[in-house]
């Protein structure tokens, strides 16, 4: 179809011809941009998988092909996924169904290896955004968009957690997990007119 359009443009002149050429140029630039971004994303995923394999080997564990598949699914997503969403994603990707119990066991393994985080607020999982980092990390905090479910992993200073822990102990409680999950609205959804701003 694009070939036919080019031939038609060659036979035509004037403003319509110029507009078709301009649109063709925009489409090509947009396609190149998306292909470039897809390659960057794929390289990042492969780099993270390679580092995850290395981390597992250091702990005497193995990152099997099914574990890689689940981790890749989380790395490829910009939002948290449930075990059942991962089951569907694996089936779509490979054409083979992976039992939900297998996915739950894989997620438990990946969480123990500090490759994924479980979000208790919505019982979903996200890939750790620092798999390929070699430095120590601050306390993890997750910002979860209540509209599109996008998740952003950020870190807060340990001194804030120490202050929070002190307040908790003063109230007669003990902190079990310093992981914080905040229900928010991302900038994109905030700019959408349908969102009611409180």
C-alpha cells in the first residue's frame, strides 16, 4: 500500500503531494523512534536478566528459563502485575500456559533474590528498578497511580525511617517492614480532564 501511495505521489504535484510527503516523513520518523526505543528497552531487559543471573549464581541459586520469562514480563511492564496477569502474559508470549502456582513459586523466589518487590496494597509485583546496580540502596517506597496502575520505585533517606520507627515504638508497636506504598496519581493521569482533583 505504501508503495502504491509513493507512485501516486510521484504522479501528483502541489499541496496535496507535499502534505503526503510530509506525513510519510513523520510516519517514518515515528517508526524509527519507536524501533529505537524498543531496542533500548530490549537491551535494558537483557542487561537486567544477565545481572539477575549473576546475582543468583552468587547466592547459589539458578535463574531458570521460566524464572527469566516471569522476570522479563515484569521488566517489560510499567505497572505492577498480579500472578494471574503474568500467567496470561506468559501464555500470550510463548503459547504455553504456565500454572498459577508455578508463577507464585517463581515470584517468591524472585522476591527472595531481591529481583522483584511485592506490593501489598494491591497484591501485585514489580521488578526491582535496581537489579543492575552494585551499590547499597535506601529504603524502598512505591508510588502507585490509582488510575493507570503505573508504579514508580523511589528511595527515601534511612533517617526518615528511623524517625518513623521511633514514633512507632513510642506508640507501643514494632515495625515489621519499612516498605512504603503510596496511592497517587501520575502526571499523565493528573493532566487528564476526567480525573477529579481533590
